[in-house]
């Protein structure tokens, strides 16, 4: 991989305009994606309202308000909920599968919302079956003047036997609920495959799992939580499998340096008014021009596509921690009131080695902060040591204040 400089933001914008030129008079893919996300969210909210209404209607079974009209309303609402759950899942799952196929953990709030609602709906389906079994109602008279629920088995039997079949609406309703429950349970398991491992569990539903792609992730030496940690972990895993860890690290360091120096590029990355699809195409063009590794280009594209480019710098910092831990380097930050000279730095490094395990080395960074007055503050690994004069002054001041 060459160390060619990454183009300035003017080139980034050129790539962006070129990528979107053919779409000037048509709706961009990103527009469609954003509209789809909004439609999905509205559908999920509608499903949630329908499930709540379904639950409220079930309360009336066996009560004074129970009647054939109520049972029919419950049946229709149940069927609507089932179809809505299935249709909405088909809008979510294709994108989720594409993401997980390349090892990136799921970052889809709509999927999580739908999953929890489907869980709740499955509960209500089980409850409805028990209630209808315990409190049956003869619907024959009700359906004499109305269109009843269709049963393909009855229709075929009537054709074959050439005689009218008297349906048992009670048994058919129980069978229909059982079929719906099986469909919703299958859908729940399908959604559950892509749920993050740390996700919560509702009631007695089994613990959440991860997709097979996520389960195959190669874990970094240390674990970092948060969204940036998930993306960095996936990138570390992909780079490890392809034996491109060092190249990916160089890519990210180069990008981080450019983000610090080029304010326009930073604005391009963080500007929400620039379409996600344009950002994706621009970043792909940059990656191809400067020969970034495919793993780096993939994660940049996914960050842009998911609206997470603002986390790029945090992701890079997390990846640097992974690589330092992989090399046995322990990050250590020392804050002093005045800059340390070489002799003091050497003595400090020798003293800090006592905190290390065998095979580890110190990755020392130093900062100055005149407000600590004197002494030093040390952060090494998960340890924090405050030996500053300022902290001692505060400690004694607090003691004096307490005795007054």
C-alpha cells in the first residue's frame, strides 16, 4: 500500500458531485432510504398501537361486553397485526443481512423496536388462544348474514364432496391463532438472529443471540463498548482475517491526521445536509484513489450509510487502543505542571515498568497543565494516580473547612 496523500476536500466534493451528477433530475438512493426509514418507523408505531388495542380488547373476553362483534373485531385486528409485522420485517431484514454479511454488527433501531413489539404480540397471541379456548362463543348465527373467515379446507371439501360443509368457527379460530403464533414466533427468531448480544430480554423469552457473522468476529485484546467500539471491533476482526491489520492502522492514522489538518474535510464528514449516498460514493472514490484497504473503505462506507461518520475519530482512537494492546503496549499519560526533560522521562518510564506485566511495554504521552501547580497525574492502563500539588492543597483545604 502506498502512502499517497489523501485528496483535499475540494477533491472530495468533486467526487461527490460526479457521483450524484446522473441523479440530479431524479430522486437519489439516499432520499429513498431516508423515506423508507421514516415509513418503517411509522409502520412500527402503528403496529405498536394495534397490539395495544388487541391487548385491551382481550380483557373483555368472558366479561359483560363480550359478544360476537367483539370476537370478530379481535380476529380482524389479530390478522392485521400479523400481516403488518411480516411486511415491515421485509423492509428491514434485507439491509440488515447485507451489513452482517461483511461482519459489521447491526446498527438498526427499527429492527430492535420491531423485535420487542413482536415479542409482546406473541404473548398476546398465546393469551388470546387460552381465553378463546376457555370462553368459547358460537359464531354460526353471526356469520349467517356476514362473510366469515375463509377456510380453504372447507372450500375444497365442499367441491370434492359436492355438499355444504358446516364450519366449526370455534375450532377454526383456535387453529388460525395457532398458525399466526407459529408465524410470529418464526419472525421473532429471524429478527432475534440480528439483535446485539447485550440487548435486553422480555419476560420468559430466551436470551438474545447474535448473527452467525457476528459470532465469528475475532475479538480484539481489549473490549470497548459503545457504537464506535462495535464498528472498531468489526474492523479489527475483518483486518485480522485478511492479515491487513497494519495497513488498516496506517489508513486510519492517515485519515485522523487529515481530519485534524483539513477543516473543510471535517465539515464534509459532519455536515448532515450532504446526502449519505453522496458521502458513500465520495469515500469510495477516495479509497480507490489512494489505495486504502478494502476493510477501511467498507467501514467508511457503512459509517456514512448509517449516518455515523461523526464517530470516525472515536472509532480511530478505539482501533489505536486495540493495536496498542495487540502489541503489548500499555497507554500511559503523564500530566505535569512543566514539561519533563529527558532524564526525568527516563526515570519515570523505569518506575512505571513496575505496573506492567511480562511482555508489556509503555506507550508514554506527556501533557502540561500549570493548574496542577506541581507533582504529576498518571494514568496507566486502568489505574489513575493523582500526585499533584493542587490535589493535596484541595485535600488539606477541605480538612480545614470541615474543622471550622
